[in-house]
């Protein structure tokens, strides 16, 4: 008996002593009820929950019934092996002490392994709370005979074991129980949980709510201004970089020096950037690109690497290749550069003096894929860069000191809300016919009535249009594709009093930006790319210093009737859908009323 005391015994009433051990607990109880109480209190103390993962034989049952269920009969052992249970279980110091294993139970953390991986595909693909947490509780139900211990130095051990086994079996057959029931308990380290925080529930949305959430996320469109200054960055303000976010993706427009630092200050994730658009090859719009790509490569997980698509003027491909080659920079993702081929009329007057060679050679970067050379659509005077089922991106030229572009993001018109109540009233349950009519096809009700999409689908949702311009002193060539913009992002480098200086440098004043916004009927005008001489609204000013408020005031006084705002670093502007939420609620109320009326009648 003395040797078994090295295994602590904690009845449930002394559970406080158990928790003095900060790592884990190994001990035994004398009954299944006491063992359950120990586990229950452990769960309460550690704010966790464990569920039965596997049990076998006669765990927790009366000893006689448990022995009947043993496949190996009254198997009496004298040495414990991990083969009898989970390999992670604590070995029992029972060498020489006879014992019978009645049963075992593993209790796994509720966020442990997901058993559905071996089930049917339909069940396997469902979302699960399981995160593979390895924490487990192991319980071993045994009958122990410490009074019959055979010491290691005893002679004729094999003969003694046979005699002892026969004696115990004889006792069991006669109904005597001289053994001691023990449930050995392995409680895990409370800090050993993986993939979740104890005490915090993992919630899984229902399929219906998940679809709603995804739809809401797809509907979000916003602009985050990482840098809003012209020429050079300062501790207060970064140079040009704007991020357009939609459908879980981030598209970056320009990447001036220090953009990666500004990105880290924002709530955006570099791993979500999938496209980068460069307006022109001046340093305050471009010099941050190689560094940003290197940073993205360092911080992007292997499973989340996507190809980065980069769009910009002729020469961007060569610039990036040379910068990455000379610095011997490699990535853990691929990238591709698509160049917009400008026309000769877009070249500045001093082009022949510089005579730069913009043509990239055939020596690709190791992670570079072959890009497109995009020619201008002569009829529309623009470049079509990208198009999918939801969004189209075009570019048009701006007048600056070097070839420069403005970009237009146009969301396509979305199909209106399906009037489910209207269809149910006419005997059409949810199913394939709903998808058919939403695709624009007529359907027939069970009564033979032909229902057209115009009857069963609400008003379509107009797409949003965002216009982001680079440096410009004349934006008129953008007018055709920028008309009716929801938001126009236009530079305003200097105030109106310096218009001549602006024109000479290829830049704009607030009045020039406002006049262009009025000409394209833009709903809102956002001014950015302002000179460092203008202090931010939250910066202290000294006598004689001017703030960006002056630029907003001058744009508002130029005859433009839309909203005018000034973008400051890390500001985020949300572009709302054109359809009002009230309209949607009204449509749903009408559908409910129609359904209720039909039910009443």
C-alpha cells in the first residue's frame, strides 16, 4: 500500500488541492461519480468543456458487468503498458501489482479534432467549430490488488504470477471482490489549448446568416487614403497611395515612398492586396512599390499567396525588374505587370532631351509572369484594364509632365431583390425556378400563369463609380468614362492664387478640381495630393500658416454644388449603394403584406 501512495488521491471534496499544481493533474478517484466530479470542477475552474471522444469496454459500469464485457475475460496484468491506452497517458507505477482494466474514456476538448473528415462529403464540407485542439482528459477504470504485489527481487516470479492470478480469478468466480476500484485521471495543462482561448466560445454562423454576411461584405466599397501629400513624405503626412476595398480584396492606387509604413498604421492587411495601379512614374507615386512587394512577401502565409497584378504606364515593367534585380529581391508569390501603351501625343515636349529607354528586355524576374501590353481603344479613347461579373476598370490619359493616367472603377448594375412572397403566393416554392427568373427568364406557375422577371424582381441596383486621378493640369480627356461619378478623387496641389505655378508643374488647384467635378456631374469631390505647406486640420498652426481648410473653401466657392472634402492620411470614405435602404425595407414590407393578404383570403 505504501508504494501506491506516490499516486495522489483527491476526492472531489479536496479538489482545491488539485488546482495548486499549475500544469496538470494525475491522480485517482475511488468511483466513477467522484471522477466525474473532478472533471466537472476542472472544467469550471479552467473555463473549458470536454466531450467524450472515445470510450470502450466497461468504463463506469458495475464491476461485474464490466468484467463480463471484457473480451479477454478476467485478464490480470502485473505491468502497465501504454499499449493499454492512449500513448499520451501518464504511465501507471503498478509494476508487480495485479490489476484488471475495466475500461477507458478519452474526453477531448470541445474544439478538438473534427471527426467529420472521414464522413460523407456533404457533412464533411460543413463548417465546424473544431480547430484541432489537442487537449484531452484520459480516464482509466481499473481494479487494483496492492495486497498481492510481487516484488521485483522475488524468486520464481512467473510461478508467483500464475498462483496470484488463479487466486484472484477464484475470488471473482465466488463473488468476492478484494480488489480496490480506482479511476486514474489525467487532467491536461490548462495552458495547453491550441486554436482557441479558454472561456471564449467559437461561433459558427448558420448558412443563411453566412450568406447574408458575405453579401454585406461584397457590398462594401470604401477608399482608404494612406498618403495624401505631394512631392515627398514627412512625419505628418505620406505621399500618394489610396486603397480601394471591395469583396474582401484591396486594390492600391499609387505607391509612393513609405507606403508600406502607412499600410501598417491602417486597419488594412497587406495580404489582401491583389492589384496595384500606378498613375505615372514620378517617385512620389512609385518609389514605395519594390519595398511594399518585399514586405508583402515576408508577411504573407504560404496558403494565402495570390498573384499580384500591377498596372501602369510603359516603363513600369523595366523599373520593377531593375530595382528587384539589383537588390536581388525575390518573393513567395508571383506577380505580373500590365503596361498601358500611350500614344505619341501624350509625350511631354522635352521627351527627346531625356530620351529614356522604357522597353524592358526579355530577362524576367524569377517570380514574374508575362504581362499584357494594353493598347488604347481609339473609339472610346480609353484603356480597358480589367472586367469581371461585378466590376470594370478603365483608364484614360491626363495631362502632366510625363504620361499619366486616371482610373475609373465601375460597378455593374445588380439584379434587384427577388419578390419571394409574390412567387409563393402564386404557388411557386423556393427552388430552381427562382434562379431561372432571376437570370431573366419567364417561368410558369402550377396554375399555368406566365410570370415575367419584371413582375417578380424589384428595382435593379445601379452600380457605383469611383474615379481616382493621378497628377494633372487638364483632366478633360477623362470626361467620357468619368461622367456621373459617385466620388471623384482629384489632386489640389496648391491654392487658387498659384494657378500659374500649378500649370507650369502640371498640377491643379481646388477650383480646377471643382470645375472638372461639375463637368462630369460627380456626386462628391475628394481633394488630395496637397502641398506640404498646408497643415492638416488636426495640426497646430502658427501665424501666417495655412491649413487644408483653405483648399476645401476654394473648391466649394468655384460653383460646384456637390460635397467637397479633403482627404487626410488614414481617412476612410465609404461609397454607399445608390439604392436607399428604405426602399429595400419598403419592398420587404409590401411582400409581407401581399403574403399575409393571400393567407387571409
